[in-house]
């Protein structure tokens, strides 16, 4: 379009439908990046560029006299110019709203509705991405499989609504004790999984031991006036690259260590070298305190 201005064809630059519609394609393509800021940037640049060309053409030519010989492009008219600017603004706004809505829907599809944590599908996707990053950066990556001890007994004793309350309370504690870069997901039922980027085996063990102790100390307010109760968790940790170099190996090793922790008495964290526990688990795994 700038070349038309510089080659004595300013009406082509300001009124050409083919060239002008390229702006819409540029704005539409930015939606594929799922970034609302890019949509706004693309729309703003399109409007700024178009108006810049219009003012450049007016500064170089007497636009009111340029109609003969190229009448198929019409005449220069400010009403038409501003209508195009408005249309570009609307296109930018609509593309931004579409991207924001799509991101909201994508986020909802990645969450577990009951706990508000990520779901297994999102975890699997992030695990692959973080493994690739750990391989490139030569950094450790820890995967944790965690299970609520004797959760079926808890449900049988207090009811399924109490079980839901317990899982949500534990999920809240997980959120409070993990970093923004960590991924915590509900893997299924009462089983959870952690993805801890740039975290060594020793650091992961210390972190999970803190989480285990915090869950053990958590008082779960039961529904229907049943008082308070507590739950415990067991966890197994696997770390890239010592315990596996792909997602399947890490998950399998973490799951095997979770089984060791449960077989060792529950309320424990099992790493590569130790089962570890702060104190012997309660005989029943359940404690009614009120």
C-alpha cells in the first residue's frame, strides 16, 4: 500500500479493498496464538498504519482531484476512511473477546471441578513439556504420586459428602504449599500427582514431607455437625534423570514408591533412598476430634 502512494496511486492505497482486507487476515491470524494482547497489538498497528498512509497520501497529493483514470477506486472520502477504521476496531475487539473466551474455556477444561486442581489431561500435557525443558536445560524434575490413606474407610464412616470436603481441604493445602511453577493435579479418585520443575530428589522429599505433616495436622470440618476429623497421605517421588528419562518411567517409579510408602505403614513419603516418616501413622488412619 505504501508503494502505491509512492508511485502516484494514492487512491489505490486508501481505497483498495484487496489490500485493506489483508488487515482482517492479519488480525484473524493472531487469534491462533491465544494471546489477547497480540490481537489488540495487531489491531492497533493496522489502524495506525492505515491512518498513516491516509495522512501521507493527503500530504503528497490533492486527493479531491484524483478521480480520472482510476475511478474504479472511487474518490477520497473521510466518511469511508473513518468507517474502515471503525470496522478495524470492531474486528480487533471481537478477536480479543474470542481469544479471551477460548482461554477461559480451555482453562475450565483443564480443571478438576471438585477440587479446583488441574486434571490428569492437563498434567500429562505439562509433564511432556517440562520433560523437554529439563532435558534442554539439564535441570532436575521431580514427579510425585500421592494418595489419601484409607479414604474409603473415611467415606464409609462419615459419608461421601464428608469425603468431598476432605479432598477439597487437602487440595487447598496443596495449593498453599506449592509454587506457581509447580503443577498439582487430581489423578483420579483420592490420588494426586505433583510436577515439580527444577527440583532435586532431596528438595522434593523435604517439600513433600512438609506437605505430609501439614495434611496430618489439618482439621477437616465435617458436614451435618459431625465435628472434626483428620486424614493422612502417602507419597512416592521419582526424579529425572536418575529415576527415568521419559514420562512413563517417572510415573511408574513414583507409583512404585507410593506403594512402598503404603506398605511401610502409610503416612509416609518414599524417595529413592528412604521411606521416611515423621512419626508412626495412626492405626486406623482416621481420627475423630469433635
